[in-house]
């Protein structure tokens, strides 16, 4: 699905149609493939390549990045989540997989990230602030494997435009005003 054309240049009707298509994709499958997002191919390739490099390491090396908090709290998790069950299909056999969750320093994930107007930047070289709606000054959180830190940071910064388009689509599909979206 190409969000940019209808959400940036489309009529109100085209914007609402695109938003509802995105919402329907999330409701039916739990994800959507977004095209025309503007994230350069070399940035996507670099983050994918670095992830492969990380996961090809021996388990002992990957375990150095296990924060002991489980899936979704950052860091490496070895065989504690079930891929099929994440999609709600509990009829399939246990298919425990490993994962690595990395984020930006001081920026909470999920609902917390949306609710935060500003967060402290964890960069000793600067006293700047990492804004939830402007990731350009943000750095990867401490403890992120060096292999993935730089490519992941570049990807998150490049994907910021996509996040803004998705936010607009969510706002439209829910019928929320821009003012209400700013305060949520």
C-alpha cells in the first residue's frame, strides 16, 4: 500500500479511503506492507544485513544483550516468543524464535512513545532533547549491539516520515481531530 500519494496529495475522500485500507489490513492480518515510503533501499538493506550478522553469531555472544526482561523490553530474547502465536494462531505448534529489540535512548515504545512530548537524550556529547515526533537528534539506546546500532538508527530516522503518515492514517480511520491526536 502506498500511503504517501493519497495521504499527502489526495483529496479528503482519498485520504480516508487509504486510512481505512490500512486499518483493514491491520485488523485482518496484523500488518501491512507500505510502499512509496521514501526509506532508501540501501538503508533497508543495511539494517537487514546487520540483523543477519547479529543472529548468525554464537548464542553465547548474543546472550550478552539479554536484559532478562523478556520480549518487548529491549535486548535479545532466546526462544521465548512464538512467531505464529504472536499473530494469534494458538492452534499451530510451538515455534519458539529468537528476537532482538532495539530502540532509541530515552524514547519509550508503544503507547508511551506517543504520549511523550519530550524525553531525555542519552548522549553525553549533547544536552539536547530527543523528541518523540522528531527523531533526528536521537541515538540508539545503550547496550544495543554494535553490529546493529548504526544501521538501526539510520533506519529509524529514515522511517520517521512513514510513522507520520501512519499516524495520520490512524487519526483519519478513527475519525479523530488533529487537536485530539496532538494530545493523545
